C-alpha cells in the first residue's frame, strides 16, 4: 500500500492546523471561519465561539453544514452558486478532495513524475450525485474535464444547474444520465472516447435498513431537538447510500464491467470504506488479469478509507 506523508499547506488563508489530509489538500487544517465568511457572508450567522475560544459551527445543524459547504466551494474553488435538492447528500468536502489529489499522484507516476493538468485530462465520475463535488474540485484544482454520471435524473438536473450558474465550470463538466442502473460504464462512454481515469464513491450499505441503522448510530448522542435537525446531514437518496449486496457487490460488478472498457481507460478506481473487503476485491482484480493494482490509504483524523485503482494497460 502506498501512503504519503502529509504536510500543512501554508499558501491558503483558511488553514491553521494539520488534519492529516493529502499535502496538496487546501483543507488540511482547521477551518478559518473569518476567511470563509468573507467568501460566503451567509455563513457568519452560523458561526459561534465554543468553550475553548475557538470559532466553529454546529455540525448537527443541516443549514450550517450546507452553508459551510457553500463557503468552502466559493473560497477554494471559485464556485459561487451551488445548490442541491432537499434530502440529497451533503458531502464532507475535505475528504472528497483527497481522492482527487491522490489520483493526480497516480497519473503523475506514469507521466515522468509530473501531474498532467488541463482539459486534455478527462475523468469519468460514476455516481456523481447532485452535489457534483469531485468534478468541481478536479476541474478547479487541475483544470481537468469531467463526465459526471448518475442514475438519478434530479441529480443530473442539479449538476447542469450548477454548471450553468458558474462560469468557471462551463465546458469543464458534462452530466450524463445512466438509464440502466445495472450498467456502470456502458452508455457513459462514447465509442473511442478515452478517459485518464474513472472514480467512484460507491453505496456501501446492503439495504435501506442497514443504512437507517447507520443514521441512528450517528444521531444517538444528540439531543432530541438536534436529532431532527441533523437527520438531513446523514440523509441521502436510496441509490446514494445502499445497493443490493452493498459495497463489495457494487465494486465486484464494476471490476467485471471494466474489462469491456480496458482500452478506453488508463486507470479505473473506487473508494473502499471497509478494509475487510480488500481481500475479495484484490482476488477479483487478479481474476480479470489486470496489469497493475494500487491501494492507497487516506487518513483524516482517526478515520481511514482507501482508494483501489487498477489498469489493464502496460506502461507503454
């Protein structure tokens, strides 16, 4: 497994202390709420000073978390207009950014150590969601072009609305509706269309019941008033949270379908939330005769997730 030493990025104003994220991640520190409020003035109403004299927000308040996301996108990525439909996932942006930066490192290793930037790099985001976070971060950080795919039409509409409302995203992100939920890559790639990599944050619960239990675990330490407010933070549409068989079933299907697109993609990749699933994933990858497999650990505080990337192409 590869793991990089993390350092604090001192170039950004909204940073203070290291969180252990990728060294190029601009969120690799505590939030500077003064700087963020200047980028998104509406955030200021939700900022308070805690018992330790530190400015923060109530992370159980769905409106506060949504406004924080708007501030982060405005401050770091130049996206001033971002809205998601009610009851869709509100993603943790710092962790999402790590995936982008680690995949930039993967591309650099096959590019003489230099990260390829600009519109010649094309990425397919599987299950982009209404929030469209990965394409926003990747296009802003590296100038890459994205195809944002999803099986949910309202999510696609939300992506198109975000792109239309932000000049810096126009021509950088194309939304494509996957009409067959059983397909992952088919109909998302045009004939002879090439991608530098694909990425995915797969649904990791096996059922709605399991997803609901996960929500209850997150809510149990909150007061009754805060539980109602926080529910939206942990909500999401069914396809965002669970699928039959859970994460391992989804990723296994993805690997098997990636074989059909071996010549169109340099690197396929996915997040894996459960470490115990790695053994099965590696076994399936070897069965389909991949040329190389990379497993990258990502850390944020005590939380560890990982990226699994694979290719069917040799270095040449």
